[in-house]
C-alpha cells in the first residue's frame, strides 16, 4: 500500500510547495504515453486537490449533470475519510469541469450525489496546458460532515484513497492508478486497494 503525506496549508495552496503523487500504474491497456500527477493539501476547513494530466488527444464532450464523465478524459479522486466505516466518496471530473460525485461501499451500492451549484461549492477549475490539462477544487469540511458528522481535518488523521486517470471513449482508452487495483478488468471501485493518506 502506497502512502502520501497530506501537507497542511494556510490559505490557498502553493502547489509548488506540495508533494507530488505519481499516478503511474498503467492498468488493463497499453501505455499510450498518457500520465498524471496529483497533489492534496488541507486546512481545518477543507481538502484541496490539484491534478494534472499529460494527454495529447483530449476528449471533452460531456456537460450534463448526469453525464458519465469517465467516457471523456477524466481525473478522479476516491477517498474514505473514515476507513473503518467502509464507505467512500468519488470525485470524477472532465476538462469541462463536469462532476460525477458518488458515495457508497463500492460499485454495487454507490449513490449518485447532485449537490446544488457544485462548481461553486467545490470551486472546480480546469485549464488546458501545453501538453494536457489540469484541475483544481476544494472539498469543504462542511460538506464532508453531511456524511461523517464527527470528522475533523487535523494532523494525525489517516484516510484511505486512490487517484485515477481514465478515458473510456477517448482516442486511446486508458486507465491509470496511484495504487493499482487488483482486478483483471477495469474497476476503480475497489476500496480494498486504496492507498493511505496521512495528514501531517
């Protein structure tokens, strides 16, 4: 199980000072030269996420609230704030800032969440880069406490999580993971294969 130290910040994160997570396990398909990194930070009020993809043929067609954004170029963050609880949240975002948000124990019981004004609530921002695209957003503690009322974001907290890159209907369908899922077919909904986030 891989581990990542989540750095505490004051105010907006300086991503140049945040450790980089290499999402470098190419799963189930050939390596098409697509790559991804992720960075995660926190303060007492929110978790901050920055993900960056090197990707030549970007697909960004979906904009609907109920769209399956994994069909587009997509970056994902799955995490369980209380691993003993067994449930996790999955944030999946395409280059249009279209969000797929789920909550459950796994693929069989995951519920689709449709928060009002999600782009504002989470501050979702995407941008094209010279060699791909990047994504930033924040996950407010206020939102997390809807599911985990006692949760506090503080030093010593441990979560389990995984970061993924996919694109089911892109020119080169691909699946990348930080912690590799032990599945013979594409399946990111495997909390038993998550890595560990340690809040510094």
